[in-house]
C-alpha cells in the first residue's frame, strides 16, 4: 500500500501532467533505448513551423520581433507553452505550469503595446522560465519537497502562500517578462543530478541515459529543448554551470552579490561562508548576457540589501570587445586547467579543452597552463563541504520530516539519515579563515600570471572543465571539485558548449593509470557508446565582478566555435 | 611585587616614551583639573611657527605644498613627529613611534622629487598615522595586548614578525605616504573607550575628563591634536565614528568591502555575520575624502579578495555636488533621528541635532523625521552582540592568556573572566537570517520615504547621534545602539563635528523622566560643568556603497557649519 507521502507525490506529479492541455499531450513516451536524443529534429515533429520559428529564436530575437510588431506576446507565449509541455513529457523537467496566467500576462502586454506603440521594457512579452526556488504569485513552490505541497516553504497557513513573489521575479515582470512554468530541481538542491519524489528524475534531453545536471537541471533541460529561451537558476557548487554544460546551453554564475536573491526559497539557509549565486541561463550567449543586463537595469541593489550597487558597466564591455579583436592592447590570454590533479576529465572533456584552446590560438589569442597553488582546489572543496555541515543537516532533515518522504541516495551521502551534531562557532570561524586564506593565495597566483602573459595584464580568465564528464550517469556524480572551487573563490564563470562526445574519437589511453579511487571510478563510468552524442561544455572563469567581461568573451567564443563547425 | 605581565607592560610603556627624542619631552604633564583642554592654543606653545603652519594644514594642503616644492617631506615629517610626541605625552595615544624609518622614507621621497620633478603619488610625502592593527615592516603590532609584545599577533618566532605589511599600508606607501607612528586602541578592540595595560588610558584632548572614544581612540586623539593630518581606523560598532565624534574630527565608516583589510591584525576573527570596515579619519572632511579616494586609486580589489571592484565614482560625486546647490533636481532631503527611543541623547547632542537641522533648512534643504521600523534598532544591536559570542569569547581569552594580563572591566562585561560555550551552527544561522530580515525591513522603510521627500527620491541620508553623549566618561559607556546599528545594516556613515558642549545651555529638562534604567544612568552621567567645551559630532548615514555621496555631503555640511560660526 502506498504511503501518505507517496500518494501526495503521485497526486502532484499527476497534477503537473493534468495542467498540460489535452491537445499537447503525447500518446507515448519512447524509452531512452528507443530514442536517446529528443532535441531538435525529434521534438520539432510535434510543432508547426511558426511554433518552431518562434521557439528557436533567442531572448533578444524574440524581444525584437515583438517590439517590431511582427509577433504578439500571446503567440510567442503559446508556442513556448506548447514546447515546454512536450519537453516535460519527454524528460520530466517542470514542477509547475501556469499557462492561463501566462496568457493573461501576454494579453495585457499586447494591449499595452497596441495602445502605446512601445514596449514596457527590455523583455516585453518574452517567456522566461524559473527554477522552482523562485516564488511567483498564485503558483506553488515545492522545490521538490513533498512536505512543501500546499504550504509556503513548509509552513502551513502562511499568509505569503500564493501571494508572495521573489524580488527578481518582480524585476523581470517590470521588464515585461512572461512567466509560464517553474522547473525541476533535486531534493535539498544539493546535487548535480535532478531528482525528487514528485517528478522523479530529469533526464538529459540530448542523451537520455545521462542526467540533466543539477540543481538547476530542469532549466538546463527545458532550455535545451527550446521550451524556454532563457530562465533563472542558482549556483552554490555548480548548479547553473553543470546543467548548462550537460545540456549544451549557456549559463552564468555571477559573483554572489550582483543579482538579487531576496525572497528566493531554500532549505539550506543562514550559512554565511559560501553564498549561492542567482544567474541567467539561455539558449545563446547573447541571450544570457541580455538577461543579466536587463535585470541590472532594475537597480536590484535598491531592493535587496545583499546586492552590490554595480550597474552594467559599458566600459568593461567595450574594453573586452576591443581585446577580442587582438588590437595593440594585445590578445586575450587564457589560463587552461587541463586537470586539477585529483580527477582527470574523461576523454570528451579533454578533447573539448583541445578544441577551445585551438580555436582561441587560431584566432590570435594566447593560452597558458593554469597551475593554481598546490592542493588549493582540494582545500577549497573542503571549505565548501564543511560549510554545509554547520547545522549538522538539521534544516534539510526538517524539510524531509514534514512528509517523511524518501531521501535519495545522493542526498544520504551528504546529509545521512538524520541530523548530526552541528559545528560550533569556533569551527565555523576556522572554516571562514581558511576560505579567506585560500582566496588570497589564489588571487596572488592569478596576479602572478602577469609575468607570463606578455600583455601587461594577468590572464583575462581561465578555461576549466565544469565536471570530469560530459554529464553524469545516474547516481555516478562522484566529484564536484571542478565546479565548486569557483564558488568558494566567489569568481564569476560562464558555461560555453564546445562539442559533442564522439565514440569514435573519445577513448581512454589503453595504458591509463587512475590517480586514485575516485579517478578510477570516473574512468570506469565512461562508456564511449553510451556517452556518444552528449554535449560537452566548458567554463570560462573570471575574477570577481567581471561579469561584463566574461559574457562578452562567452559570446565571442561561441561565435568562434560556430565558425569552426562551418 | 610586580607581576611578569606588569613588568612587560611597564617596559613597553617606557620604550614608547624613550622613542621620543629628548628635545621633544615635556617636563611635566598637567592634570586634567589643571588643564582640561590641551588642543590648539595649549599644544602650540611647544611648537615653532613653521611647525604650527605645517601641522595645521590638512592632507590635501600638505600634498599640494610638497608637490609645489614649497615644503620638503622631511620638514613636514619632522613637524608631525614633534607634534605627535607632544600629543602622546598629553593623552597617551600612541603605541609605536618610528621616527628614523619615517625620516628615511621622507628623504627618499624628497630625492625622488628633486630628481624627477614630480611626485610619486597623490600622498607624496604626507605623514599618515595608523591604528595599531595595521602592520608596518620593522614595527611591532601589539594592539594593546601584553602577550603580543615581541611576537607576530601572539605567535612567537613567526617569520612575518618585523617583515609583514598590511595590504592597505602597501597601497598608501605606493601613494607616497610616510608612516611614523601607530596609535592606541583598547584591549580586544571591543570598546568605545581606549585603554590597555600598556598605554593605560587615552584621554580626550579637548576634555581630559572624557574618553577619546574607541576603538580607534588613539587616531581620534592624535588627529585632533594635529599630531597627524589623517590616518586609518576600523569600525565594527562605531570604532571610527566614536573617536571622530568625541575628538571633533572627521571619519568615514565605509561599506565593509570597499577598502582592503587583508593582513590587518585582529583578535576577533572569522565571524561572517557583521564585518568590520576600515576607513580614513582626518582633520577635515576634504582630507577624509582625499584619503578614501587615493586608496581606491590603487585598485585594492585586485589584491584583497574581500574588496568590491568599485573605483571612486566621479558621476556620483558630481551628482551630489549638484544636489547641494538646490537645483531643479530638488534640495537634499535628510531624515533626522532625534532619539532611538531606547536612550535619549544628552542635551549637547540634542542641541547639535537642532543646529545641523537648522543649518540645512536655512540652506534650502529639507529635513524629515526618521522613524525606522519599530524595535529595529534594538534588534540590530542584538544581532551584533550575538555575533560576538559565536566562539564564546575563546579568541580574546586566548590573547589574554598569553600573558595573564588584567582584563579591564569594560571587556569583562562583554566577555567575562573566561570563555563560555560557543554558539552552534543552528544558532549562528538564525542570527544571520535575522540580520537579513532586519536589513530588508530597514531598506523597505528607506525606500518608503520617497512618499514624503517631494524630490522623487527617498531621503539622501539621515542624521543620527553617534552616541548619547558628547563623549563617554571613563567606564560609563553604557549604550552603543546609536553607532552599532549602522554596521549591522552595512551602511556607510561619516562623522561631522557640529558644536561644543556648553554648560550654560545644555541642561536636562527639570521634569525629565528616564525611559528606562540605562536612560536614567545616562542622564545621571551628565555633568554640565564637566562636559563643558567637549566636541559634539553627529553622523550622516548613507545607503550601502554611497561613500562618494556621503563624503561630498560631509564636506558640504562642514562648510555650512563653519559659515554658521562666522
């Protein structure tokens, strides 16, 4: 007999499906064995040509078409509602659909445009998806917790239930964005895979044997399937970059205090050592940049005390554009981290690094080896893991206890079956001090590269894997070191899709000797045939507060790589 | 018989005096009863006219005279060394004198200037004092701890001893600053008075019955006596603003991440709830502004990972200057906090508020009542006090235990005679959450003032006491609520000297009924005759990251008030 929480989860799962209009339901969902890749050609079969045209346009393109009066917000919204419905049925990437409210918003925007002959903001009429950590008026937020169903963040009868909206949602609304769905995330948000007892598992749309990444895994999958032109994720250890990399989309993890997180749900709160960043993900680098820039135009620092008073800096954007042209100021110079020495990347990731390095070099830029201080990446990871144990796991276990639901193995590994002793103020202070030491040491290393760049500047950024693999296989996400160190350093980082795994090329050296147990397991997990066709992304990491620079570089690199392919 | 720590403290105290050349020693130090006020006229009797001219010039003025070739850095340095020697003998405000190194620096700068006919930076040849938290090569840092004598921050045989320099010291050196002394601070830094077992008590130079403020109390006293044109303090609960207010000088507590604290000593570390700010203090508002601006020109964000990438913003400076002129954009509008409802300011402070309000109103600006959310100030203070108990006082007790020295009563009140149980991660998280809630609530209140300003903007800043009194009497610093709430909010705040206590005007209402016990004691502590002549300062508080705006306003207000006096 089903347990109470199972019934609730099942009902919610069904309610999500029921919110999809009958006309958009698929009769049958093929298995991964039958249909590994459900992107592009596959999903297009269920759409008409106008819907395809609309949904395959990026954030900026859509905004332009609507501003030019070529498309209405209603037709754009309907097209994305349709495609998002298909996406969810194929890979389980959505927690909430609210199409009626979306169409109502779109109608109001069209009416405004008809009356005033102008848009209300930079994102007038553009559908934007939101990770299910964001609160939207009239819509539930479960974050995948069964115990949060019918509550406000687990609190019954809270007056904010159904009325509250996160600050960044208000700002996007001001800009004219249309909201229509909230996307899946893992229990506790603390995983690079996306699973929970409601939607079960979010699959990678390009390769349904693999995970879609996490914790913003629903966003990555939905955006890759073009069920959304762009949306918002959050990242405390890679949660924007992992899904972006695994799904072949773009995403930026900004410095933590650039965009507002006020009123964003979480079940791990009040830890002030390493903070989560909120940031945009999109189908193109340009779309990611536009979303970031648009939010800043709302002056979020006036409304969220944790946001720094720093508008989009046109000067930094222009200076970086100039550098991409290899002018008298010298080329761009990138560090490249081929391995962190703890876990070596699997062959597809290693090859992606070679491709990106070659493309940059060919374009006249310079690439130097990135050799951070000995043991720094391991120590940075240690600081982050410690910071999650401050409360001994009490907060997440409180959230589970609301329903008594099943805790998935990936979460058990981190938080156990019950809370442990919390850390004390002395231990926490030691962890904070260790973080600062590591940040300073890493900064000194970065500055020291001025000696080898030949440009009079330290490196402009560095290239690094986001994970040792193109994407993790279920329950085989063994190592977070490639994404997490960036959060502890509070750097900014943009994911750029580079290539696809290719079973004919991507093979381990026959004599490969694993570095250690985790590296050995990572090698064992690689299966060239299974991985074939998977997206491979890389991150380009910048110093704190250099989002403008890194977004320009991401746009430039994506153009460079697309030229390579043609 | 003297205890071991007493001997060490006595030897260090004598060593400080011994480092003053014989020619600058005073035969006899008058008692406070004999000579309450040792500023201006009193101290000038020991100086020649050239020394007086030099030492009564502000930071910018000195830099100009040297850059014009009118003064040499050596003569300027010697004049300040002399005056600082006198200052220390009169009020005990210095921990370290290093005149030989200073003269050597000054000579090198003069030689550079003679050779290149230009300065090396904005502060070429300007003597700058440093709170004894700052490390300078070749100079000891005790921070007032007997157990730190002969060590590096309490660690024996640490290779950094005598070689290490704080990042901000390096930056000031780059700018051409000359270092010659480090100033006194209280045990643990956690007091609004300045006392320790080495220098004993730093007295207020304007009224030697009162304290000089703390924890940057040596800076305030030295700057007021014009033994320094400007220097650096730190502030986690008012430690720049209290000494600035009590000594009749200027000082800014910036948003915590604008200036670099890397490599600055402390004995309360690793607490990430409310951070300390480092900031300049000076004899004039213009001097304070110049120091702030000069440090930013060194791009500290490239060298300290905790500093935000935010250069001095000329636009914000220009916009604010425009507003001071009462143009079409409307006048400046200030909130005014006459009382926080917990402790009412003593009469001199209440009168200072009236004076500043009248001056602003007369100049065409607007003043509105500042009525922050109910209980917010009390709760903000609570968050700060909690944050100091995270480690149960272990860190400060470790520092005391190095020598077994006497803990002063002001510190016993906060930390007891021995460490308590530390707080745990759950309690710490709760305190972090409470802080964010209070910050958001206060921000919403600030934004809401747009309804009453009539300028289309919320208030430009608000005026508040720094303390309930002109300065505290020894061991009578009972209430920190007026300064500390600003740190918890992470706002910026500049102290401006407003008036002098006047026994003929400043009297409590005969029917005054205390609000509570602390308010009653504060009333009891007031003695019109004793306080007569004391400086009264007020703070002008701005939103986070508005240092440019607040420094322009401080300069404007100081001009306005000096016009009032003439």
